[in-house]
C-alpha cells in the first residue's frame, strides 16, 4: 500500500522547484495534492504533469501572506477532497542586501512570505486537521540551513527562516493533544530555478556554480528537489508517527563541513601566529 494513500495535502510554492518535487513524490505515494501557488499558469502545468503520471492533483491560487487566501485554500481542500491531512509550508523568497541598504518594505516583504506564510498556514489548517480526530495531521515547514551558517546580506532571509523553527516548536507543543505533528526541514543548496539566480549573480554558468557549490558539501554534490521531497514524505507519513517539534537538516553535510573547515582554518591561523 502506498504510504499516503487517501491523504489530502496542501503544498505551498509547488508550481516548480522543491515544492513541485514534493508534490510529485507525495502524489506518487497516494496523496491528493493541492498545488497552492501564486503562479497560476505554472501551477496548472504542474497539475497536468501529476495527473498524467496517475496522481490526483488540483490547483488553488494562494498568496501565503494573506489570511483570506489561506482560508480559501483550506476550503478548497475540504470541498474537493473532504478533508485535510498534510500541510507543507514550502513557499519562500530569497533576498540578499546589506542591512543598512535594505528598506523596511523589503524586510517586511521577506517576513510576509517566509514567516507570516508559515504562521497563517498553521492557523488556517489546524482547525481542519482537528476534524480528523485521532488521525490528526502532519505539518512540515521548510526552513534553510542558512540559519546555521548565515552570510552577508542575509539578515532578512535568515531572520525569517530562524522564525520558522520557533513557530514550528510552539505549534508542536500547542497541537500535540490534537494528534497534529509539526516539524522543520533545513535544506541546503538545491538545484532549482532559484539556484539559477545565484549563478547569474556571480556571473558563472550553471555547471561552474554546481561544481563550486559541490565542494562545500560533504557528499560532493548539490541537492535535488527529490532529496527534500523524501524527507518531507518521511515527516508526513506514519513512519514518523513519534516525531514532532524536530529539526531535520537535509544538506549533504554542508553545515558540518563548513563549520569544521572554518574551525580548522582558525586553528591553523592561530598555530601559525604562535610560531
């Protein structure tokens, strides 16, 4: 039997990239997936691809920063499939600018999508999941390993993604008695259209950037959407029935390698200075 047979799932930001990879895998495991995205054309294309592969999917336009839009998405799930079992808060935007150059409007935009979107998703989905009784539900929030290794220009992004985990833990505490599990995934570099923006920023070809980024990862490659999707599947399925409030880093060992080598570099410099 498929691991998510009969489950109903909302996946935000799932018209492409990591979100689409998650939707494809969960649909393949029997879930009825709702492609919830602000991009309508791409969203409908994703639905067509999933249904062509034998999965069940529908599209709902969703602005994750808007509460009414969220309620509409949840209502769509109930109307179309009768229930809501899984929420994957994947939608997010990347943004890089030094603090003193960043406008308050830019800061708030990142927070609205990356953090408010998670808060609103939980707020509007939990009541529907409570109706499932002892079957409860599962919420998976996508953060970023930049929380552990922040860089210049990443104040808004890192702050928003750090907030995701804080909200996750509180939600896990608040809704455990309703049999609703809430967990966080921290992806590393993943080869998606967003990664293409990084290549453009550095003036490198995609092949060059993949090679460069792979050298920062213990497993010597950049992640793929399926890598994150498999982690989501675990946290959304009964395989993780005793897991809530947890943090799962899925980055091929990037944080470990960067932390280790940064420490070794510091030690080497100190040793050189001591002689």
